[in-house]
C-alpha cells in the first residue's frame, strides 16, 4: 500500500519521533501509542510518547514506565536533560548560547505521529504548539475524515477494527517481533475499541492478529481483570442509579442516559469508569440510536455525547449524526462535545437526532 510505504519512509528518515493521541484518550489511542513507542525504540529511534494531559492512574498501573507522559512532564524532562548536559560539558563550552543550540538541535522532533485521530484540533493547545515546531507530521487513524485530502496525505484506514490494528501492520512491516508488552497494548486496544469484537468492522484479520498476540504469552483473563476487574461497589451503585433513570423517546427509537457531575461526585466514581455505560442500552428492543450525556469536569460547561447505533442496520449512522453535532466517529460508534447546560444539550440533541432519523426511514 502506498500509504504504508510513505509512512515507513518518514519513520526511516527521522531520528527523533514523538507519538501523541487525542485529548481524553481511550484504550485504542493509548494502546496504539505504547505499541508504536516500543516498536520504534526497537529500531533505534529516539521516541517520545506524549499527550496534552497526564493519564489516569489506572494506565500507569497497566503500562508502568512506558505509559505516555503529559506535555508538562515532557518539558520538565527536557529541562533536566539540558541541565545535565550543561553540567557535563561546561568546561568544554565557553559559549552557553552555542551549547543551548546544540542540546535543542539534539532534542528536535523530526516526526510528529498522531494516532487514533485525524484532526489536530483534538490534541490540545500545548501539543499543537509542539507539532508546529516538528519537521514532519502524519496521522495514523481508522476514523473517517471529513476531507479526502487528509485521507490521501495521511494513513487513514476506515476498514481497520481499531487504530491498533494499523499499528500492528506497521510493526510487522518492519519485521519486528511482537513482545508481550506490545501485545498487551495492541490486544487491549482492539478488545475495548470493538466492545469485545461486537462491532461490524471486526474481520477475520482482526481475529488472526489476536491469535498472533496471544502467542507472546499474553493472558486474556489477566488483561480482562486489569481493565474490567477493578470496579468498586460505588461503581455498581452509580450504574444502578443511572440505569434506573434511562429515558426512551415515545417512538421507541432513541434511548439515553444522563450523568451529571454531581452524581459522579456523590458516588466518587471517575469519569473514565462510565465510558461503557452507553453499551448497556444496545440490548433494548426496537431501539435504533442510544446516547450517553455526560457532564464534563474539564472543560467545565461542556457535555460529552456518546452515540451508538444499531450496527445491524447500516442506515442508522451514528458517525453522521455526531458530525452534525460537531463531532465524528464510525457508523456504529461516535461522539461529540457540546457547550451548554446539560438539560438544554439533551433536549436539543434528541430533537436533532429525531429529525435525522426521519430522513433515513
């Protein structure tokens, strides 16, 4: 594939590479980052895995010292390296300005790789600044793009079950053997992003790749426990409270859940623990579209809308609906973030989705 050749060329010509993903990253974005980071280190590249914000503690427990770091930690690490360099070479360099130029040239970013996103608007302001100072830039993603130009320039494969599936192909193209650490990152990304192989973009290749990852000695039961087996009793009490208040429209085509911040505070449950709640609604009979409205702590005043469609019926496209709301995604799974009061966002969104459903029936 031409895109793969161009991507490999960019990587081969780069000495230093930074890998990032979108803000509020999910398992696919983080898993793709970690696996690619490990693979590029194997071929002798200077690699950084950096995101706008610090990741939740759970990711650090899973990935340890290979967990992507925040922009602020990245800058701090660079300053510490610079101080050590100055101390080591202070006697050799009388001109501190030339020394400073030397260390910053050494730490330059030749290639900025954005995984699991194809828009720089989603990486955060600090990462955007870092991107502009990098020599080259490319996206690796499986989400549809609104621009054919973006899909032509970057590596966008909408047929892939997850971005991690593309990363696995890239690793294999370099003849790098999967390690158990790479396998953990790729496996968990694919399992979670496909809702345990539930979505229609899962193919025979997906399952073949999973079998290759398991050959590294990866234990699926252990991985499941790491991601799903650490819930507290408060988590289930919150879930019960939310499911108790599920709403269904009169035509029985839309079902939705609501999570206000005060409820998260009351049960002391982290936002990340609620991402999968929307999937519970997919088992409802006759439902075409399900939604989760979650009031965000940051940025304050914004509501995240998670959409899932009945993926057995392709004409109900959650991705197109999310795009109309200012977001995006796949035909079966998508999201958008809207500014406004929770109740107002809910009522306006349900009206819009009803109107879009009328156009498809």
